[in-house]
C-alpha cells in the first residue's frame, strides 16, 4: 500500500442510523466489517469518489473530549464533484455546510466546506488551475493543525522541513509544510477554520504552546460533539507498514 494519508475515521452515535442513511443515498453501497481496534473502525464505507471512510461508535483511542492544542481542525479533499461530495457528507454523515461555502457559491466557485462543530472538511475541485497555489493531488490533499503559538511551531519545525506561507487571500491557515512522506500539513493560529454555522476554531489566548506533543499523536485528535443525531469525530490515519 502506498504510504501517505489514506482515509478518515468518524465516531458516530449510531452505526445503524448511518448505515440506513448510506444505503438510502447509495442502495448498492458496500459496507465492510473492520477489526474495531485502535487502528480500525467497526465498519468501512466509501464516499461517491471511492475515498474510504471508517466508522465506529468508539473514539478510536483519542481519549474523550480533550480539545487541547495542537490539534486537527481541518481536512481537505481534491475532488471531481465537490457538490456531490458535500451531499454525501451532509446527507449520510450529518455534516453542515458553513457560511464560507455559500460565499464560494455566490462567486460561482465549485469549492464546498462543511463542518461538524469542531472540524472543517473542505471539498476542492481537482481541476482548479485558476487558483494560485492549488496542488493537484486527488483524494486527501492536506490536513490542518491549530496551534497556540505559530511562530514557535515554525521555529521547531524549520530545522527539519521547509515552511511555506499560505496566500493571504485564503480564508484558512497561515503556513504549510510537507512531512517526510509527502503529506501536506497546514498550521494556523489566528485564521483558524470555520467548523460550523457561525463558529470558528481559532487558537485560544492560553493553553498548550508549540508542538509540545508529536504530530503522530496529535494527528489522531479532533473530537466533536457533532450533529444533533450523530457525534462525528475526525481522525486521519496512515497505513501501517
């Protein structure tokens, strides 16, 4: 299996409810049983473009409602059909389209953004050469970490990786770097991410600073209260060697 970001995992209140929504949305959709351990959910489904989504009523070992920083607040896909993907994640998994997404609609752009109250999911058009800095990587394109001290985080990381400033006109994230496997990781302190209607996640004035814990641990954090009927918990998993 190719190294890199492979799939997302979501904690849900009711697997049976999600199964029903999934099969209503896609009557021929496959539901695959998983190992239900710390690295796997209880079942796996696929979105409309074949991206795997693992689901569990458990918390994937992230340890409850700890929202300390640094932590994942953003996941971005490059997709052939952003609106179709939005429909899938809204109708099957209960994520809500955020206000910024409607601004893109008004401007005639294809980008869509949804959230669960704690994490932002961006759905970008794969063919988007008109957008400065757009990187044509299909599937999971990058994830974003919220940090309380961006300057310190950049200083900590600069000895190992090159940090790039994000375009000023982007609504989310101030900086980006690439890890040794080529995964793109965004960092933000002040811009943050729009995670729900009228709700943004930005760094608090106090709390953990810098990258006090390893990214390998933090990459599995991001607990959500989720929609009314589902608690959605984002975590990005990498295939094991």
